């Protein structure tokens, strides 16, 4: 799997893309990706908090940037192509 074709911000573990917030590592197989319509929820990091690889600071920055982009430029979020999420 690949990240959405539009990458707006790239952190160490997380990216803000045309999909929403996505884990950069392919080994997570999109299990923790968050679609843009879901970025306003609370406790988005709950499924990952206790995982040893999880970088909470990087995730929080990705969510903050995605929320800002969704507010300022909502049309930049687009559905994925068939081979991306």
C-alpha cells in the first residue's frame, strides 16, 4: 500500500494526505489511518497509546495540521485512487 497521492505534511511516523492522517510505515497496512471525516473525534490515539512504536507527539502534530488544513482548505482532501488509500 502507498500513501494517498497528495501529501501535505510528512512527519517521522505520520503524514497528512488527501485521505486524512496516515501512518507512513507500510507495515501497519493502513490499520491506523484516519479518514478526514474522522479527524475531529476525541481520543484518536487510543488504539495506539500503548504500542511501543507509537510517537504521540508526531501523531498530535499530524492531527493538528490535518484539522487546520480541513478548516482552511477542505477541498484539498480527495478520494483515493484504486491503489492508494
